[in-house]
């Protein structure tokens, strides 16, 4: 499968992933910055372009890996790719920053079911996530009762990963209710973020699974089930992202800079494994990329397929709606086709948090 990577500022690790996979080949890079794209493409020994459609026409790739800033609308990549019969597109997360952007991308994706669209939530392909899915499949933790997930970072950066992991642990199903609060308007001024500073939400999923989601630009306290010090001792890295899952027969945890592990009632041992984002990210990107091949050729489900990111963004916008209206959203609020949060409501929330008129 032939791949075109768009965006060189974020795209090098993704481009390198294709070098490690059989039957997949990086054929070209594309970026508006000619100096950067030419330099990186020359180092990698592939062709380069500054025009996306010219790259599609010249290379006829099977895969487009669009690793661009969220400030660049994702709709730029889908329609032209369909014209040139691209089989799969990888979008950087989040795939939209506002309800209006989300509606546009959703329409283009669902209008082109012939294209596999993947969103780069690569943590699903890290070892901790693979271990967790195996435990859940075996019901080794028993009936899941509570999920606590948190991150120090922006909602439209780390928060999208946190929400994605909560959904994975809950079975990738819609919540039955969302009760949330948000605060702070500083990050609304960042064009690639456009979000509140902090979010705290309680979500209830089917089978009475309760999830607490906490994301903020300030450091968030979190439990330590292992007693093991992380490799990085500074507060930012220790708290960047983590998840804790409590079931009737055991528990599981993961700290992005620290460790992951689990204990079940059927085993007296506490199993712990090292976790370090700098070490874990490159192989996860390779696994995410290789899974595209199996999804396209063999129909095997991709862990990061678009519908899961769509649900994650819907949940985050649902938290915004709950905070704006001061109500607990219930299952009826998730009914299609109306958006869970309108663009006008998003604008009102932004004006309230920033103190600026719409």
C-alpha cells in the first residue's frame, strides 16, 4: 500500500512508521512549506509536493496520512482523496474544534463510506491498552463499576485522548448521561485549541458503569496504585495522562509517565509494567499504521476508526452543553441527527468564559 503523508511539522514519526511495515510504502510528503518538505523528503529518499491535489494525482496513494494542526480544517483532505480513490485516510486528532467544523467533517466522512477514516488516537495501540482490552474480553476485572481518567493538558489536546480511553474501557458505547462543569477561557485564544481551560465530568454508561473525566491545564492529583516512582519526577510528566478502572473482581491502572498494571481476585500477584510515552509512542504509531492494512484488505476492525472519535467528540461537546445549561444530559440528548451542541451554544459558552462578546 502506497502512502502520502501530509504535514511535516507533526508527520515525521508517522512517515517513519511506514519504513517498518511489510507491504506498506511511503512514497511522498506534502506540505506548504517547501523548504521543510524538501529537506525531510530528501533525507527519506521520497518525492515531495507543496500542492495536495498534485500529490494525489502524481502518486495515486492508497493511504493519506494528514498530520496537520487542528487549525487546518480536516475537510480539505477527504473529498480530493475520494476523487483519486484513496482507500484510507488518517486524520490527526481532534478532527474538529467546534460543532460547525464537526458537522462538516462528519458529513464528508459518512458521505464516503468507501474510505476507511482513522483518527490518530494511537494510545489504543500501546501495550497498556492491548493488555486492558484482553482483560476486559476475559472479564478478568469483573463487572466494571468506575472509570477515573485524567490529564494535565488542554481539552482539545489531551482531553480527546482521555475521552477516547474512557470509551474504550466502557465498550465504545454512548453514555446514558453526562453531568459536567467547565472553567477558564485562556485556551480559547489558541487557534489550534479553542476550548475551555478545565473540564470535570461524570458520565454514566450502560451496565451502570460510572466514569469520572478530569482534564485541566493545571496539575490534577491522582491515585498511585503501585507505589513505584515514574521515570520522570516532575509534576507535568507524572500527571500528563492516566486512567484507573475498578471492577468487581479487580482493578487496572495506567500512568503515561510511570507504569501500568492490574490485580484480580483470582491472582494474588500485583502485575506492574513500565510506561513511558517517549518509549511507547513510536511502536504504537507503527501498530496503528499497520492495522490500516489489515482493515482495508481483511476487514479487521481498526481500533481508531472514525466512529469512535466521533463519539468521543460528541461526549466532550455534551459536557460543554451540560456545563452551559447547568443540567444533566440524558440519553435522549444523544439522538441523531441534531447535534448535541450547536454552534450558537458553543459561541455563548466561549463568550461566558472569555468575557468577550460573540
